[in-house]
């Protein structure tokens, strides 16, 4: 293990804090750059600096000054408006690169961001490199099985592969072999909130839960960043929409506190299942 501090770019949620705490317990220091307005205030328990989205040179300089050679990018952030984002020299480099492409999907943005940090001699690594317990395991998790919902899962897998290939999103909800929602820039949580607003004729009811959240990595995704993430909030929102369950790619999704997430799924009556990674065409 490197003696240099591990750099963490922290977005929303507790995963950045879990990784930082795990490194601290392992005897390695961390330096966290919290995205202003996004990261949890708990990062202030560690060496840290708050930096606004778009100030990428400032981010790189902060990591290098702290002695970091590797960094992890973890936690969701609200997608910025590229046209109005305030930038420094590094942000300008980023904008020049991304505006050359025909699409500004999340995958393209993140690959370009990784490229910038590489120019600054900073190596972006996956979160599971240092916290492997985050990866969702294979098979049924908890006491509920997929049961009669395989047709919805099969359709969801086809759809999520298509939208992922177009760099649109990582998740889809299918109920009764009808696609109820695909994930866009709003993220999975807000997509699930939309499901809860649909007519009960389309979605499930408390007496007859229906609908499956299928959440998978994009086919072309750089898996060092933006891995699909599932946690207690995902379970709560799926339950509120009276859904039947959630599937993810085993080894291809991060689960925040697996035991707690399984317990929440059991309480909500939802199945939670890790699928084998799809074979390449």
C-alpha cells in the first residue's frame, strides 16, 4: 500500500466518509476535496478542502500539495450547466475537450475529467481498490426472490443496455413489461420519485407490488468512476413506489452498507438480486 495519502473527491452521500474511515483504520491518511454544495459536512473530520465544481486545477493542486498520488472520485453530484460553469485553468481544459464531442453524457464528462487528472500526474483508481466490501455480491440478497418478475427484468436489461450505450443513464424501471421510466440527468432517486406519482394502474400497489428497478453499468463505462450505487435511500424510494424489487450487476454496483440495505429490503418486502455480468456481444 502506498504511504502517500489517498485523495478523495467527495460528492453526495456517506460513501466518501466510509472509504476515508476505512483508510484511517488501515493506517493510511486521506485528503478529501469536498465538492462545494454537494459533499457531506462529515468530511471536515479529515484533512480536507472545499472546492467548487469547475475549479479542476485547484483540485489537482490541492491533492499534489497534500502529497497524494492516487485519488478516488465517489458520490453523486448535481450535473452542472456546462455553459455557465465557473472554471479555472483546469476547468477550461476540461470544457475545451468535452465540447469537441457530439454528446455531453456523464460517461464522456467523467472520462475527460480522468484525462485531466492524468495530465497532472494523478492516478484515478476505483473505490473498491481500497474498499472492496462495497461491491454488490452475486445472487439473492435477503429473503425475497425474483419470483414472477423475470420478464420485467429481461426487458429492463435490454433497455438499460441501450440507454447506457447512448450515455443516457444506468437505470430503468419496468412493470408488467411496460417501461415506466428511464434514468436521465436527474439520477435514480428522482426517477423513482416520478414512479411514485404514476397511476396505480401502471405501477404497483401495497397489496400487489409491481415493477423492477434494473441498475447496471453502461457498456462502455470507465468503471473507476460513477459506478451504479444502491443504498437505503434506493430501497425507501422503491418501496414508496410499491415496487417489487431491484436487480444490479454483481461486482458492477456499489452497495452502501450491504447488511443494512438487505435489512431495509426485507422490511420493505423488496427483492434485491445480483445478476451475473452480461456476456459481450
